[in-house]
């Protein structure tokens, strides 16, 4: 992963963005020697967000199973009958 100072980002934003789009490699931005932010390509960010939504859905399903909030197939069909017509 590439690392850039925040001052470099201020001075060379166009070049840093061009490199980012060309390599698709995230850039860690540091301030005062400490990590401050990540700069990522838009497509990569959107893909990560979609993956996060999927993982959150799976986690909710697992939690429902652990909490006993599940239906048998016949119970589910009965509850869904109005939408399955």
C-alpha cells in the first residue's frame, strides 16, 4: 500500500489520483506521522460497501437463527402466501 503525507496530497492531488486510478492501490494519508485516512478508487469503495451490506445481512440471519427467530418451510409459505399469488 502506498503512503502519502497530507501535504503531498495537497500539492500533488492530480498525480496521486492518477496513480490511484492506474494502479487501483489504496493510498494511506498520514498527518503528523499518524494514519489519517485512506484514499481508494470509487469502484473499489462501492464494491466494499456492497460486500459489507451482504455480510451484514448474513450476520442478521445468523443472529435470527441463534435467537430462534426462524420459520419452517410451511410457516414461511403461509406468511408469504399473499405475495406468492
